[in-house]
């Protein structure tokens, strides 16, 4: 579905991404992991066409992203970014309706059908009870749900998530990721998630891409990627890897220096 | 359902439009020459019907050639400054942004002062025209320096605006320091914002530009909602952000240039009105832009009426009144942050 063909990107002189290639198939849940500055966020920005790589290209269903109109990209790829500005806060419903924007074109106002789609998205994400509240009155976890609802209102095929659990407590992390997993499994949405939390990425993703300094260090199932060698080399710290006793998936424990 | 629909925008616009008409009607009944209110209105309605009844020649001239054009002009400028301010606040994501933030006004001021010093102030077209050219020239220079590789970077643009504005302020101070006493009074009044420079023809100069700017902005008002949460956010929702920014910055600058050129630097309107309107109607630009235009128009007509009548027969610069109302109101907003949204 998404094909990344040996892309390289730089903001100024230094390459931030170099010769990155991978594919994400329809319905896959892909995790991007790697240290700060390894290029995760930049890669996501390239995937939805915000940034254009100097080398290589991205194909969406065999069509180069850079040949697609912005609105056409937004109809197929939705993004849930880290925090957004809330200068003059809109209500929850207004925010979710903004997801219909790519379909409106030059039209100024949403119609009944748009409202219907927005309401369905709000039911899915269980935010109907506070649909009239304003965004600045919500907790971090509630706000994340609103942005997922907005993404669903775009009726996309792919959702890109950038550090979605970074500011959430563990209950909200699990709620949020269960919701994403349901969308992935039941609606066949392709998910690409950048995350700092290796355990979460390991637990939820079908496949992981481990980035180091703008290059793909290793790519594969959590079993293949989350190994003591890989993590210690890429992150440069000592860790212990065993298996989550319930799910059997690789699990990482952090160690103080000199304890291994 | 609390969402913006076409019907709501039309309903509120009609309501606020009626408010504006009411303010204009009250305004033309007031002034240093006493014309009884009912007779003033009679003169107006007679003239709308194409008749010449109502009062004597002098009274008709005062109502139809002085007060009415001045009220309409104040309305246009109030609408222009408010819409421009609302747009800059959205584009720069800065609640303190106002129509003068890119230095356009300083360009207009240099133009106006030059016109005054060259003695062109006495010609009806001279002053606003040169001032307008000064403002447009400043817009071009600011955008030339504020764009990098074909893209508008808000911070660079802002910096370019501030620096060019400071440079032009130096010119203004230079001109002030070398000008004669009579000119000085005119210059100071212009810098404070004053409608006594203008006449009916000024309406014809600025109306096309303000109307054009308004329509260009209104067509993009839905997209302005999206850029309020950041440019990346707007891109994620399918907006061609560079195009949006180019059209919106230029439209708002054009409106500012046209407004400032006929009446000088009227402060606070473009800063306060969008905030006040947001508190009542919410942040959606599809309603915010027309509502700001109509509320701003009413506010400036009312302020100018006070400026004309408070110390009659002496006229105060209208900027004195807007700042006197605007300052305390802004502090009130900062202190309470109370939202009285009816939508």
C-alpha cells in the first residue's frame, strides 16, 4: 500500500534520513522506533507529503505522493500528531468536523452527511458525552481521542501516529492503543506509529522498523528487532530483554549503569 | 447542535448589519451643528427616495455631504481593520497581532507625512493616494524579505515587518523633527487616527480594495480555522498552506493599507474587535470574519461620533476614543478570560 523507495532527506547540510526503504501493507500495524533524532518524526512527515525527500520517492498505491493533491492525500492518510496549538479553542464536535475538510474543497459549510460521519467517528472513540465541550477543557487522554475521531472523519486508509502515548498515564495509554488496535483489526486501517516506548511498540505492532541516525538498522517482527544486541547498539545503553509473561512478546527492562 | 451553518452566518450578519445601520442613523443626528434628530433622519430618507425635502440647504449639506459619508467611511475602516486583525491573529497564531504588525501602517504614515509636507494634503485625493502607495510599497518590501525559497515563514515575515516598520518610524521621527508648527499638528492628528482629513471620495478609493480583500479572505475562512492549530495541522487536513498564507497575508495587508490611507493610525480596533467577537460568537472564521467586520464598523462609527461631539466644536482624533475604550476593555479581557459564547 505504501512503498518507500530509498529516500534521503535533509533540512540543511546534514542528511536526516538516508536511503530508507520499506513497504507497509494494507491492514498492517507498523512501529517506528529509534533514539531521539533518529528520524522517526521526519519520516512520518515525509509519508504524508509535508516534507519532500531530496532523493527517492514514496508511492501510495503505486502513485507517487508528490504527484497527489494535498486534499487527496488527506482523504487517504490521516495524521495524529503530538500536541497542537489551542490558541482559540474549538468545541469537540467542531474539531472532529474539521476532519471533513479534504472533502469540502471550495465549499464553505459541512452538510448533513459530514455531520453524520463525524458523529459516527465520535461514537467509535466514545467522545459523544463531551462533544460540546471545548478542547482546552479536556484532559490529555480525552484530547487524543478527539484527534483520533477527527482522523476517522477523514475516512482514511492509513493513520500515522507520532508519539501518541507520550503524555498519557498507563490507563490512558492502554485505552488509546486498544482503540487503535480495534481500528486496525476490525476496520482494516493501516497504522504507522512512531514511539519512544519500546514495550508498547513491541506489544501492539506487527512489524517494527528500528532507525539509527537516519538509516534503518533493522526491520522485522518484534522478536527479530527487540534483541539485546540491537537495542544496546542503537540506543547506547544497557538493557535486559525477556518476554512478557502473558503475551510472550519481547520485553525490555532498563538497567542502571554497570548492573548487567 | 452548536456548529456553524450558512443559515446562522446569514442570520447573525443580518442582525449585526441592522445594528450597524442603527449606529449610523444615530451618528448622523449628532454633531456640533444642532440639527434635530427627526429632521436629520427625514433629510436622509427624503434623499434616499431621491427627494430634496426635510431641512434647509445647510442642514442637508451637513447630513448628506459631511456626516453620512464620514460615518460610512468610518464603518468601512472599522470593518477593514477588524477583519485584517482577525486574519493576522490566525495566521501568526498570536492573540496580540493587529493590522499594523507587518509595518504596513508605518509605510502609510511615511506616505501621508510626505504628502502633508509637500502641501498635497489640501488636494482631496493627494494624501490618501500617496499614503496608500506608501503602504503598498511597504507590503512589497516586507514580503520580499519575509519569503524564503518561495515560502512564507511567519517568524521571518514578522521580523521583516518589525524591522522595516522601525526603519520607517525613524523616517517619521525625522520628518516630524524638521516640520513646521502647522504641519506638525496635522501630522500628529494623522498619526493618532482622524477622519477629518477625508471626504466622500475617499470611500470610492478604498471601497474596492477592502471589498476585494474581504472576499478573498472569506473564501478561505474555513481554512483559516485549520491553520489556527498550526501549519502542519492544516497540511494534514489537506490545505495548500503556502497558497493560503500568500493570499491571506496579502489580502489582510491590502485591507490595512486601504484603511490606514484615509484616516491614519487608528489603534485598538483591529486588536480588540476580533477578540470581543470571538468571546461571543466563537473562533470559527466563517462567522468571525463577517461578524468582526460588522461589529468593527459599528464600533468605529460610534467612536468617531463621540470624537466629533465630546468637546464640540473641537474635534478629537478618533484614535483617542478607540484607545480610551480599547485599553480598559483589553485589560478586562486579560483579567477575566470569560467566555460568553452564544454559539
